[in-house]
């Protein structure tokens, strides 16, 4: 007999933490984790629509790193010592890598002081969508921390930098199509 996808343990309105324990599905920590999960899915849409191989590879790497963020956020606070750097715990090196990539991409294509309306390309629009979801994850993670959850400072910083990177990647995905009309 094949294993079942449902466990029935969440029927009471709770969900399991990584490495044990349960919290309400209405908890801000669960909201943050759900937002991270949603961002990974939206990034999948961006990657599927992407014709630029190096951009698609970077999106895939970001998806994988967001799984690390999700694990970091969802870990039982008394069992955080069991986490592994870069696998289930966000590290300073992960943040540094994002910052270096952002800086390199901005040198390649300097940002212009104009508002850009998302939607010039399918991948660019999906990257912009993912950016907004990551920003929401950051807000919910801040709320969870304020409510007393053990949310690491580096995970918060990572989410902030990830949304910055997604802004830059969306501009790259849009190419020159995102140029505003001359009358604006």
C-alpha cells in the first residue's frame, strides 16, 4: 500500500514544527513560512517562463535557498542547535552572496530612477510577483519575532536581500522592454 499524503494531525488547526512541536495554523510564524513556500512556487513560474539560462539557474538557486529559510523559520526553538548551516539554517555567507550578486547585476544594468510597471515579460512579471511575496514573508517573520518566536536576525536579513535581488532580476528579465514611454 502506498503512503498517504494526509496525516490528519492538522485537522485540529495546528501544524508541525521542524524537529517537533506544533503551533496554530493562524500563527504569524506559519504565515511567514507559507509566504516563503508561495515565493518558491512563484519563482518556479518565473523560471519556467525564463529564456535566459543564467537567470533561470539563479532563480533555481534562490528557490533552494528559500527552502533553507523555510526550515530555519519552522524549527522548534529548543532544537535550533540541530540545524545545519546552509541546509536548514540561514547563514551570513548566504546574505553576502546575495549582496555580491545584486551589486554585480546593478553594475551590468544600472537602475533608473523611474517606476517600472511589472509585466513587460512573463518571467519579469513573475519575478516581481515573487518579490512582493518575499516582502510579505519578511513582514510576517518580523511579526512572528515580535510575538515571541525565535526568528533569526540573519533569516530576516536574507529575506530583505532576496526581495532586493528579485527587484534587480525582474529588471534583467524585462530587458529593454521595461523602458517607460517618452511622454512619462
